[in-house]
C-alpha cells in the first residue's frame, strides 16, 4: 500500500515509547528529565511521536508523575513556539501515520461516528440489506447506505467489507470509496479501503472498477484481485482468501507481506502494533487467529526471522532478529 508523504518514523516512535515508560517511574532523576527534554527538542518528528505515544498511553491508564508533567511541558512548548504551519504539520503526520500501520488504540475514527453502519476494534458485523444482499463489515469499518428506486450504493468510508449481492436488474449495485466506484455484476466480492488505495477481491461473478479522477475502467472477473487509487488500476493477481476469511475470525495469508498482515491484526487488538521497516516485506503464509492476536504474533515469531517486542501491554512492535 502506498505510504503518505509524511509519516512518523518507526525509530522515533520506539524512542518515544521508551521515554514514556521511563518517565512513569517515580521519582524521576533530574538528569533523566533533561535527557528526555534534549531528545524532544532535537526534531519535530520526536515531538509528534511523543504526542502519539502519550495519546495511546492515556487510553489505557491515567498518566502519573513525570509522564503527566512531560505531557504538560510539551503542550506548553507547543503553545509558545509552534507556528500554525508546524502545528498543522504535526497533525497531518499523526493522521497519516494512523492510516499506514502504526495501529494505536483508537475507537472508530471521527468520520465513523455518523456512519449508517460501523464497527469498533475487533468487532465484525453481518447484516442483510433491504434488497436481500448480504453484507459483512470487518473490524474498524464504516459505511453509508444509499438505496433508491434507481440504484443501490454503499459508501465505504474506511475499513473492509464483504458483499454478496441480491439480483435486482432495475437497480445496479455500487460500492464507492475515495478512490473510485465499483459496480457489482452479480457477484460476491470484498473491498478494503485504507489510506489512498482500495483493494478489490472478486470471488464470484464480476465487478467493474472506475477510478475517481482518471475514469479508468476495468472489469475484474471471479478469482482476480486488483488495487487502485483515484488515478490508476494496478496490474491484477489471483484473488486472496484473506479478503473473506476474516468473517470466520481468521486471516488466511497467501504470500502476504508482513506489513499487510500486521495492519489487519492491528484492527483486532487494542494498543499500538508497529513494525520495523526492514521486516515489512517478509512473505507470510498460514492461518492466523483474529480472536487471539497475541497467539497470531507468537506464530509469526516462530515462523519468521522476527521478534515481538513488548514495551508495555499496549505497545508492541515486530522487530528483526
């Protein structure tokens, strides 16, 4: 999946997490606090990473002692010295990183609060639509429904869905994402939308894709998969069972990049699940339980040259051996 232009570096996130853990111990030595302050002042990326880690930690336990003091100091510094541009840049960095795999604890994103159907962390949902179609929502997903006398439209805001459409010759069935529109041609298919890319897996029938900006079109047949953004559709490949295996609470990986697998696992567990860039492209095969992500991580550690590093129960990272 394409990375946004601005991201929080894995190294900065791990450093921030280490500092966060150290600053929870009381009393904090003045020298340690000075070292933390020096690290914080070195780079804007450190400040954004610290805010991100603090936000994750606050979701799990009230800040105490110097951890809370450090957060207050940073906020005061920002109020005094951050320009409007710098502040906006930090917010953009935080928002972009959340889309590409630094899976911190979060409830449904703000845009999901008003969606017609939405799921939270680790939650999946099955529903029958008014036309008889079957719809499954993956964890941390949100859609809007727009059914009229002329068409049936699902607007996928974020996350993933599996759809089995009912026949209705008078009303075409569409799924829209920020990257384009898909028209079901009597079919069962899965759509996953994250960041600036949409992935389509077709399991029965066919689906026509039309990109949002360029208008490029392609009919994707059963057994095929494509990725597309607003301007282009990439070369296709075989449909992956991972697009529908999650409805049975498992993730089937077929030569899947480790980063993609961890992105999915991150939607099924609370807290941060990150990975070192050097392991992102490792190829993964096997079936991984979504109801027990700790076991899934243990299976990865046994099968790949990686180690699972746990700084806290809510901050986990997959590192090279």
